[in-house]
């Protein structure tokens, strides 16, 4: 049976909106020296919206129509944002024919007989499409913390859609408090380097791993563990699940995906990053009482 102090600690945590799924989570959390934070949906609210469109040889509405048709079947939050923007403009789009979704990259779909690619600029490059005409727009949007997704139509670069996702209001405070507790915060994201660096500098994180493919997030956690440090990972998405399991303590945001929550040791039910600090405090005081 769990020591009484742990049971009481779990009760106190629950009162704050923190679910400790294992007794071990308490013991390990107090020893954590590194906290890895996912960007989208963890440090940000995870509700991206379209903030700008840059077109190349095509009209804005046409670009958005083709992109929405291609993204229609994707569950990705960026895809939802593109579809919403097309809806807001009152656009209607045809059903896509062949469709494929490439994890961490984007989508490829056939729309009215045209092949449409929407995703990371790397998705276009990998298909032999030159992104040079889009580069200036991509750089200007990403340097201000936006996610820039590129669109190609029939193997021709057609435009850039810039998406923004607001930082959680408590993100900077939480990172400052972690630092003051001697914990190293690390940012981990599939998003581009520039946007990641912009957000990291806004909230005081200096260690950034960006453009990390979902399959590699767990490997980054493993590398951080290699020097003997205890690592906590905070995430919300399907693509965070392996990293949450790899971490010494996996912490899922309660508004996140079911898979993230099933993979975590601790769930922050109330959707607020300060709970991370409460969880740590409770784990420390409970453990002290056990000793
Ligand atoms: P994150 O770690 O930020 O949740 P993902 O690994 O899901 O990011 O995706 C990484 C990048 O791949 C995104 O920033 C985006 O550029 C691109 N991407 C992935 N899926 C899509 C999609 N459905 N539409 C457009 N771009 C996408
Ligand atoms: Mg996320």
C-alpha cells in the first residue's frame, strides 16, 4: 500500500486539479532537473488561426480554397485553422480525391484534377518543388513566431499561409519559476527553428529543439536523460505520447489528446501551466513526510 503521506499528497493534488496516476510520479518529480515543454498546445493555447496569406501567381481565395480542400480530411490543428479561414471568407471547396497525410510534414491531395501540397516547406522540397519564390514570405512570418505552411499546386509553388497561436498567459511566469527552482526548461517542437526561437526568447528558454519529427521526440528526451538527469516531459498531442512515456515523469495537459493522457504519469486536469509548479511542491512535501 502507498504510504499515507503519498495518499494525502494525491488528495491535495486532486484538489488543485492534478491527477497523480502513479505513486512513483511523486518520488521522481521532486528529483527532476530538466523539464521538456512541447510548444503547440502546451506553451501555446493550441488554437492556431490564419494571420496572413502570401500568394505566388494565384489569387488569395483560390489558394485558400485549394488548401482547404486538401486539409479538409486532416485532424491537425493547422488544417482546422486553414479550413476555418476558408469558411470565414465564405468559400466553398470541392471534395478532394486522393488524399494522404504525412505526419509532421503536411498533406497531399488531388483537388479538381490538380495536385495540391500543403505543409512544411520541406514537404515541397522533398517533392522536387523549388520553394525559393516563397522564401522571403516564409522568413518574414517565421521570424515573428508564426508557423508558415507552404502550398504548391501542380508542382508549382503557389503561396504561403501564416498561422499564429497565442502563448498561454502564464507560460513566461512558469518558465521563470522553473529556472528559479534550478530546473532547466527545454523547448521541443515539430515547428520551424525561427518560430521556435522567437517563442523561446519571449519566455526565457535557451535550449530549443525544433523541426523534430514526431518519431524523434522520444529520442531527444532519451539524450537529455543520458547524462543522468531526471527529465519531465510536458505535452498534449498524439505526437508527444512516446516522449511522455520515455520521460522519467510524463505530464499531460488535460485538454490534450486521450493518447497523451494515457501515456502520462501526471495529468494537469485544470488547463493551467502553474499546476506544474503545484505538482512539484506537493511531491516534495509529501516525500518529506514519508521520510
Ligand atoms: P508540433 O510539434 O508543433 O505539434 P507537428 O509535428 O504536428 O508539430 O508538425 C510539424 C510541422 O509540420 C507543422 O509545424 C507544419 O509546418 C507541418 N504540418 C504537419 N501537419 C500539417 C498539416 N496537416 N497541414 C499543414 N502543415 C502541417
Ligand atoms: Mg502539442
